[in-house]
C-alpha cells in the first residue's frame, strides 16, 4: 500500500470541508487491494492499478466527494462490452465504463466503507482483466 509524498503534501495543504472524508476514502482505497498506487490527477487524489488510473476523487463540490471509477483517461472502443455488477446500488453510470459514487462526509464514508471497498476491489478485478489495458 504505497503512499506518495505528493498525496501527503496535497492532503496536508487541502482546505476543503470534506477533508476528513478524503482522508478516510484514501485509506479505504489503499487498503482495498494490493498494488494500488496513488498520485494526483485532475487536482485530486487518484489511484492506479496495473499501470492505469482506476479511481479518482472529484473535490469540486463542497458538500460531498465523488469517486470516479474509470478505465484510464481515454474513452475505450469497447466501452459497451465492459460490465461490472453493483450490488451496493451506489454507482451512478456516467458512461458504459465510467461510474460515480457520491459520498457526503466522513460519517457517510464510514457507513458505506464495506460497500466502497467492495466496489474498488470489483472495479480493479474487472479492469485488470481488461483486454485493452496496457501491459
């Protein structure tokens, strides 16, 4: 569970009402799956697995944090063939291969920790089997 100094510095300097939620989500994502590496993308914490960005936080709103589940920055030709089960009902599908989970504060993160961990693990497993993923 590598932690990047870049993300430590980012969070230390972060002035956001959802900072506690960001810290809690960071911990959940890093602990969810071996091999997750963090960095900063889109001016927020982002998490890579297998050399490809998989989950990125969106901190534009002040009353919630969004987790963006994706298969990298570029749209894939096979987006329609991508599938993942969401038994939690938390995912809002922004595209066939891009989903958003919205969390409203550290208490919401704590209440949904098991569900978020499940989604991160499932997303990484589904994208690790991705035939278009970089080697």
